[in-house]
C-alpha cells in the first residue's frame, strides 16, 4: 500500500502534502456500546506527506482507556521525503510497536515522541 502526495503545495511558505492522523473519538452517549479500533500498518510506504513546521506524515493522538488497550503497529514501513517528522506520537498512551521501518529524507527527523 502506498500513501503519496501527488504534488507539494509551496505557496504558503511551508511545503505540505497529505497527512494521516490516528485519533480517538468522544462518544456523546456515555452508556452507548464502546467501539475501539486498531491501526496495523505493514509494509506501507508513506511518500511526500506532512506539512513543514506543522504536521508529521503520520500523527498518533490516540488515548485509550480500554482494557486491554489496542495496539498500534508499524512494521516494515517506509517514509520518504516527509515534509516534517515521519511519525509523531503525541500523548498516545497505547502500546505502539515500531519495527523494521525505514525513514529517509524527513525534513525534521524520523520520530517525534511528545508525552
């Protein structure tokens, strides 16, 4: 699977392309059945994603209170030409497995962990 930006917009002072964000949703009905999902990226290529000085190619802001918590995984993936960090984990309190990946030519770095 390949996620890629076809063109990069540079008209606003920062180059930016597509962006993927993994989030949790707040349910309006507290008594409703709770749904939980996982993200399992395997051998996925992320090409020219993110926005310079703003958004990583893939950002995880998922906070889970489920027992057991879901696992988010990136295995055998590649990021090239990211316009910011390749992967940004922000306040994510779920197990995240990052194994056998390659990050090449990311503008700001590979992984940004923000707790």
